[in-house]
């Protein structure tokens, strides 16, 4: 038992997991998911290419079953699942993912629609012609080899790669702690940049970008954002916008259609078409009649037919913004460089390739030089042997066997062992005068070759020249025209709301308890003037005729506002209850809607005026409240502790303001007294309040108006005053009294309105009873009276609420009183 215990180590779990995960991470980083900076291949890709090359499954030979190649790769080099190998092989053959195919395939190798390829037993494959450049001279000891997984064979650590494959074909992968997204580029441009880097090692990114304009995706498209490109090439990280190539065509009858010829890289075409059609079916965009995929063997073509008079450019911009017709491509150029994952800029990537080529060409030159010297040595021996041919023949004839002949030649004439071997294996027909000349010519050629190879090894400049010569040859044979266009700026997409929303006139209703809805004009007309459906104790605070392209702003007691595009309001019959606004936009559960304001346009010349209970006033441009994101309540005014918002008005900047307090003070001055501040501010002091006083109402009316001032007290008294009995002063004053002060049971202002024309005021007591007053029939009184009584508060309780009838006139004439009430100016 003691011996059994000694076999096991008692280790903390975190140490074991840390160690095992560290080993796993190292493996998948170095040997699975990330490409090598030198040849741009992941291990499985390299093994596929080498296995096909080793089996002579090359571009100039017939196709072979893919299953055979997959079996060879798994059996000899890559002991993993056949699916992973076949999937990697398929990707190397897909012309919508690879800029230059490394594998040619017969059969179904998938599609840009995301269709799966046929099983490997059905497809046939071979190396492409350009793949031969990846593997060229691999037999000349140009790269290191390592044992395979079971030491039965050897495989290359890296391929010679006669062209910069990592930049040309790009790479994508996710490992542990690292990911890579490196786009494909144009072969000719990359080679030109590599040559410039060799000629001017201190060149800048701007210099290289004169050759490399940007990525060159196999699917084409339009690249926007040169600034993002430059950052990516400098640091290895950057962002560009990639959009499909589109065209707006005019059809017969004046209708238009959008034709898409190219889509962004690695976007599934079928999903893109489906998404566009869903936008049409869900009525998220107005004006699309049909979405059709007309792709055939001649090329990709998606057609979006539009209705007559549709805004083609607006719809196209909407599709750019809301579908994968335009995407953001994020560069993350990570590769294995010197056995570690590194984020490499363009110069480092090119430098990694150039250093690799220097090593490859140096090793190949050394190999060729050794071979040439060995052959020269043999030829030298053959020439010498021919010059003493009779003696050589006699010596060989006198020998017992081949080994004895070789020894005799070495001893008698000073031949080396390789020369002696060549002589004894020489065929008799080679002993003609013509072949003597051939040997001499071969010797001269070998001497020249040795001189040239020695010069390459002895001169950095000649080594670089050799690499450049080979790169130019590759460029001449394989370079293609650029497919992706590059535009300097990222276009700011502006979408006309009419494109997204069908224009329709509707009736919008808002209730005191926060229920909203929009109803068609037909549904509203069929109600014959009846109020909308609502809860029993609820009441209407806003009824507006609006268009679906307009916006409704709801302001709350706690200083927030809700941005509600009319087309997003629930479409409900006029007779049915609306939907609570909290189900549409997130808002605090203890907050209540104070006021509804319809906005047809966020005009720079208009302002929102806010009044708070503690006597603050704020004026902010209406345009500041045009929200881009409105899924939750936004700040309208910054409130101090224990303060509430009580009034909001839309003004033109030249209005008159009147403030009424609970203790009965009234202050009148011009809006110009209130300075303009930003959205997230508290404003300035509106009125100088006594310690126990609060503002009950802040009214705004036009510069030329002379409204009546209607006041209601908690004791059930009401009175109407003319504006002329007040004197206009300036901001932050105390104001003048509007009530006669009583020692016993003094009157306190509960509600205050500024009204014009005939208006009906509804006054509600604590017990729920409601009385109405026609303001036109109320005689105007002075500031020092307490008015007439409408309630006996000993019976009904004090006045708790009052409101004006909502008006069916134009929306800009409708506002809301301090406690959710529409007010008619």
C-alpha cells in the first residue's frame, strides 16, 4: 500500500488545472488556431498542402478523391478528426473566401449561401498552380523539418512560400487568449510593397500604402476609412467599413430598383437576402415591393424592386445601416512570429516574410552550391579519366570487382572516392569525342554557376536581388486586378424617416395615468366625438392629430423625458384602452407622466422651457432633445433634491412668462431673462420664494397675447384676473400678491392657468366631485380679492385638482398643466 501511495502526487487542484490549461493554451496558440507570420498557414493547412505535394497531387496531374488526401493527412501528419481536415481543405478551395485558391476542387465545395460541401468521398481535389510556389524547392533543404506525431516520418515546420501568403490570403482564427482577423490583399500590391521594404528598409507606412491601397477581398465590395486602414497597418489593430457594391437602376414606368453585385467579405448571401425580405414583411422599411436573388453562373446579383415614388437612396441607406450589406471589419493582425503570438503591423509582417525568404534563398543557394561543387568534382574526374582512358580501362579490367577497381583507381591515379565511383559506373557510349566536349561544357557551366551562387551567399545585395527577381516573376504570372474599391471617408448614413415609416395621419391620446396609443382617423371618426377608451378613474391629458413620421415627447415629474416616435406607439382602436408607456420605454416605477408635447420637427429656433416646484426655470434648444437612443427615460432637467418638475412649454424664445406660488405671489417677465443652457443642467432661479412657499404654475404665452389669469384655491374659491393688473418686472423677484390675506383659514393657490377665449375649467374636490366653470362667464376681479366659491369644502373636502378640457385644435396650441393637464393658450 505504501508503494501504491508513492506513485501519486498530492497537488492542489488550482495548480493542476493551471498547469494543464497552460499546456493546452500553448498548443492551440502555436499549433492550431493562429497562422505563422512566414508562410501565413495554420498547421492543418500546411499539412494538407505538404501531403498533397508529397503524393504528387499537383496542378499538372489529374484530380484525386478528397478522402484520399484527408486520410493521408490524418494518418501521417494530423492525428485529429477527418471533419476538421476536410473543412480546412474546403476553405482553401472556396473562391469567396480565398483571394488566390491554394486547392482546386471538383464537385460541390459549398456556396456563399452557407450550403455545406459534399462529403469527401464525392469531391476531388489537387493543388492549385500557385500552391506550387508555396512548396517550390522544399526538397532543397530550404526549410526545417520535424518528426511527425509518431516519429515515423517528417514534416516541414514552415513552407518556403515564394509569395507573402499571409497578406495575400489573410487569416481568421480564435485561440486561447488570442484571436486573429487578417484580411486578404492584392498579390501585385503586396509584392510591390515587399520589394519597397527591401529597397528602403526605413520606409514609412504612408510609403507602403502607396502600393497597398487596402485589403482586396475576393468578394470585392467598397472599403471606407483610410484613417482606420493606416492605424491597422501601423499597430495591427484598426477598423474599416466594408459595404456591398450597389447600383440604382431605373425600370420601365419610372420605377427604380436596387441591384447588388458584390456583398461584404464572409457574409452569408442567403441570410442577407432573408433579412432584407423580413424588413419588407415586417414593414420596418416602406417602399420595397420585392427582394429577389438572381445570382447565376454569370455572377452574384440581388435585386430589390421598389414601389413607384419610393426613395431609392434612402432605402439603400437604411439597408446599409440595418443589414449586413454594410459591416465594420476589425483588423486584428495576430500571427506566430519567432514562436510567440504577436500583433504585427504591416512593416513587421513584411519584414517577417522577407527574413524568411532570406533564410529560404540562402539555404537553397547553399544546397545548390554544394550540389554544383559535388558535380564539378565528378566532371573533373571524368575529364581526367578520359584523358588517360586506356590506362583507366586496363586498371579496371585487372581488378577483381567494383570495390577493387575503385581502390585501384584511387591509388594509381589520385581519383577521389566519388570520382572513382563515377568512373566505374560510366556507360561506354559516353566515351565518344562528342561527350568529352559535353563534359567540358558542363564543367564550364558549373564553374559559372558556382561563381554566381557564391556571390549570392557573399553579398546581401545580391541575395535581396535574387528574392526580388523571383517575386517579380510571381507577380507577372499570378497578379490580378484589384476587386475591392477604397474610399477615403466613411459615409455618414442619413435615413429619411419616410423611408422607414409609411406616412399616415393618426390621432394620439395620452392619459393622466400614462397610457398612450395611436388610432387611425377612421377609428377616431367612428367614435362620434366620444372620449377614448381608458380606465374608470383615468382622464385624458393630451389628444393630438399627428403623423407617423413625427415624435411625441412625454415629460415626467422627476425631470425625465420619454422620446416616442409616433410610428412606434401601439396602434389601438379609439374605443380601447391604450398601453402603459412603461411597456414601451423604461422609466422609474415611482415616476408619473406630467406633460405630453407633439413635435413635428426639432427646430433649432425653438426652446423647451422647464419650471420646477422649488422655483427654478431652464431654457434649452428643442434640438438638444432629439435622441438617437431612446429605449429608456432620458434626463430632461437636472433637479435638486426634493424638487419636482411642474411645467414644460415649447417657446420661440420671445414668450412672456408668469409664475404663481402657493402663498399667492405672481411674477411676470420676458423669456429673454432666462439664459439658454444645455440639456443636463438645472437652470436658473425663476422667482424668489419665501421659506414655506413653492411654485404652483409657470405659464408661457406669446409676446403679443393678453391672457386671462384663472386662479383656484384649496378652499374651493376661483377668480379671473386680467394680465393688465400686474406689472412686468424681471427674473428672480418676489412678485406681487394675488390674494387677500386672511388670519383665519387663509386661501392658498392650488391651480393656476393662463387662458384665452372661452375655456371650461374642471375643478375636483377631495371627495371626487367635479364642477365646471366657463371662464368667459367669470367677471374679472382685482388682485386683492379671493374670488367666488364653487364648493363647500366642509362638505366635499379641499380642492385637489383642476384641469382644462383638451382642445382639438392644432397641437402647438395644446400644453399641459402642472399636474398632467392640457392647457389651452
